[in-house]
C-alpha cells in the first residue's frame, strides 16, 4: 500500500502555470501580465482564456457572449434556479448568497449544466461512431435503450424551444452556422425523428454543436456555461427584494398536501 | 389565473401543518409522519429519533438510534485539515458571512475525493455487492464506468478507501469496531471480517468514509439519503472551526507567502507600454484631496 510521498512533495509548495499575484507589483494570468498584456481584453475573453488557456478571435468572443445573452438570461423567477434567487430576495438574504446558491442549483439534470455537458459529449461520441463508419441510428437506439433520453433533444414543460430561431439567426450573422457539429446535430435530429417521430433538438443540442465547432471540449463547454444564467438571476432577486418580505408565491398551510400516516402518539420502539 | 394556481400543492408524506384560526399562512400544529412535533415529540423524543424519522417512516430501534448517534459523532468534525473545514475557515478569516462559510464547506465537502459524492459511490458499491466477496473483487478490480460525461470529475480511487497511508488508522478501526458491536445489520460486521482482504485488493486502507458507507447501509439508507446525511452531519465542525478562526483572524492563518511557484512567469512586462510610465507618479497625480 502507498504511503503519502505525493502529499509530502506538495507540502508548502504549489507549482502552477495558472497565475499569481505579486503583492504591490503585478498579476500573472496564465503566463501573461494582466495589467500590460491583457488589460484591454474583454471579461469574456479573460473568462475563456482562464478556462481553456487559448485565445479566441474577437468574432468568436462576441459569438460566445451572444450565446449567453440568448440562451441563458431569462429573468423568469419560476424557473427553478432563478426561483432560488427570488426566494433569497423574499427572505432578505444577500445578493452573493442568492446568486451563489442559484448558480449551484443550475447544475441540474432537466436543464442547465448536466444537459450541456451530456449534449456535447453525445455529439462527440456520435462523431466517433460516424468516423468509424458505424450506424448512427443503431447508436441512437442504444442510447435510448440505456438512458431513456438523449441530451440535446426534447424539453421539459414546453416542446418548442423559442431560443432556436434567434440563435440560428445570430450564428448565421457571425458565420458560425455551417460547422461539422451543427450538421451532425441536425443529422441526429433527423435520425431520431425517423426512428421514433421525435423529440426535436433543443438549445443544449444546438448550443453544444455551435460551441463544439469553435473547438471547445466537453469540460470546457461545461465550465464556460457555469456563470451563464447569472444575468437572469439578479432581476429575480431584486424584484423579490423590492416586494414585501415573504411575498414571493407564499404558501398557506393547506397547500401542503399531506399523504402520510394519520395523527398518532409518539412511542419509542421498544427494542 | 390566481384561482387556477391555487390548486397547485406540495405533496408530502412527511409533513402536515394545521393553520391558526387568524392566518392560513401561520401553522399552529406541525406533524412529522403523524407525530405532533411541538405538542408531543418535543418533550418525549430525542434529536436522533426525530432525525431518523425524517428519513424513515418508523421510529428507530434503540440500536439504530445508537448507531445514528455514533455516526453523528464520528462525522461531526472532520478537523481543520479537511478541505471542507478549510473552506469554511477561509471564509471566516476573510470576514465572510456564516452562511457563506457553510456553503463553502458543503461545496468543497461534496466531491468524489472524500466528499458526499464518494460516499454515494461507496454506498452504491454496497448495494451492488452486499456481503458477497466475489462481487466486491469484481467491482474493485473493474470499477463501473459511466460512459457519458458528467459534471462530476471521474473518481481515481476506490470509494471508501484512502489514497494516503499504508495502514488503516486507529480511529477508523475503533469506529468500525464500535459500530459493528451495535449489531444493527450485517454489513459492518462483514466489513470488520473482510477489511484486510478488501484493502489488499485495492492496495489502500479503509477510510472513515468507507465505514460510514457500511453503517448507512446497515441503517438501510439509500445512497442518496446517505449522501444527504453525510453532507449535513459534517457541518458542525466546519461551523466551530470557522468561528474559531474568525477570532484569530487572517494574520494568524496560513497564506503560504513563499509557497507558490510560477512555471511560466513572464517577468516584468511594463516595457510593453510605449512610453515608460512611473506608476507611482500616476497614482499620486490623480489623488483627490
């Protein structure tokens, strides 16, 4: 069995290429001087540089930012993550706690981060299938049999995804709509429809294809999207904060539909 | 619209509330699984009766309650070297709020390396293998892999076994021995008997988390319930250490001033500015008095 030589090597010593603060002098960000080499960069470019270590063109950065604008900035307090921000406002907690908690909640399964990473991962696996000249239909069928769902296709609550048309318009405008992964995403949609009549592609499907065409990996796409919902969270928090406390969809006692045991007297289990 | 919405309810098998006469939004009586919390349990039940009842539809036996209480003690303080407690202390020394400190402890203590996610995986192994040694050999030698990508990083070590050290620490053995002596189920005593065999299979010692996973399995918790309890029960220590470090302050807390080494330091890049600028003079020039 191993001892702990690895930890001893790291004790009091962190070797890194990510960056450092030289007190009172300068800051290095992934090998570049923040104040002299990155000082005119947009925040989006710094974010993506921090995530990937790569630099992107101005056109790509504007495109990435627009994806956030169109896909992820709904000031809708009934959506589950935004509802956390609104509850934080109605209960009068701080903005940082509200946005932190709502961001953590955005790592959901029916929306948000899990569909993001699973959608792009599915595309990459489908690409491998095609590259090996194997049947895409068979791959899709197996995925449904195993998991019952394919990330990037279908949507809870509403079948139609209102984000698709604006995103397509925008992607065309930026010259980013004709990549191989976008074509593959549509081929997958056609195959699903042919196999079982639907569901159709949702924004995670198209968004992940657009991002894959820009060269991001699955993990990079996931990390890039982590903060994406935040613009929509603040209005939900502020709105609830400005209304009377506790007034965000208040629930009367009778709104708990109790389905459990009838009233009974407490007794310890004898054994 | 409002009338339509009013039909929406929160379904619960746990909790019932009876409103006061003057406000439908204020509860007079609360029942947990049928028991009157404030009119009966408060005087007659213990915290561990109550905690158990939140997870199960029956009151615990004396031995189950004892095991749950012992688990709570074993987990309550991971100690100030644990990443989750360090996260809480980091918040406190910088003057962050208590909720932020606990959120930090939860987030850091949730992972696949020593956190709630590892506990869930360890319990899923118990569900899969039970007390069948051959099944354990199979799963430890060829761990199940999720072919789809996920938000969780891929675990590198067998859940429930420590990547550090060469022997099972005394406190882990003490915990396992005591838990097993309560004879709540068969998993802890089986682990006691098979510990060395399992350790040599993965070439790593059993961890405290591994014992907790077996104990939760003896309590018949599902992995998701175990993960929740594990996250919850480790918070008291994080809270206490955070409060302690808040008093000592950031100056008494490690910063590793000389501990970070950059492998790609570009050095002083101020020469990139076309005209040499005395930055101190710039700051001085724009001081507003």
